[in-house]
């Protein structure tokens, strides 16, 4: 992944956002079953910032690469589903990076 290109940065951000989403599977039980809210606070804040950046980077790449309606909706909607950003990376972002390389 080339961090010098917008699609490369989006791919890295998609992975980070997906991992932060999955970390809730660990921090939510800590918060509600064991009354340890601190990890959820930090993961939640990090995930929130990564989510915002992911959406902004998706919009940037939608305009740069001229993605159609389907690719645009899938890339933006992927952030709402667990494992969605990993799917978007494999099916949309990685092939696009090969085209632009």
C-alpha cells in the first residue's frame, strides 16, 4: 500500500477503522459485564475519529476516481457493518489501486 496516493491512504484507514470497530467486541463486555468503562472510552473515541476520516477519504476517492453509484454506496456503507471495510478494501480499493498504479 502506497501512502503517497489517496487510494493507498484510504486502504490503510479502512483497515484501521475495521480493527477499531472489532475492538468493541472486547471493550463492550468489559464495560457492561465487568464495570470497566475506560477501554471502551478510548476505543470509542479512536473509532469515532477513524470513522470520520474514513468517510472523508471515501468522498475524496469517489471524486478523484469517478466511482459510480454502486461503488460509492458500498464504500461508504462498509463503515457501518462489522468486517465491511475489509470487504471494501478487497473488492473496491485494492483493484482501484492496481488500476491507478
